[in-house]
C-alpha cells in the first residue's frame, strides 16, 4: 500500500465530497467512492491522532525541562 500524506488524503476526500454534492458521481461509482472516502478518513484520523500524540510528548518534555530549570534556582 502506498503511503499518502495528510494533505493529499484530505484534498482527495474534499474532491469526492464535492463530486457527491454536485451530483457528479453516478450510482455505479458511488460504492467505490464511499469506500475510498472511508479509507481517506481513516488515514486522516490516524495521522491526526499520531500528530496529537507527538505534540503531547513534546509538551511534556518541555514541561519537564522547565521544571528542572526552575529547580536549579
């Protein structure tokens, strides 16, 4: 499976939603597009969750560093 970055997944998802809203997807394509949209949502969610975890880890490290710096005074 080819790795897709968040922005590409989000852009493709927006295109699918736009096509659905505009009625540009015929019944034969609908199931395929819904399946792809589900995959893209999963990719975006996983990337956001991973990023949130990374940010929380960085904030904890900064907090710990600040505590150490303040205890040295």
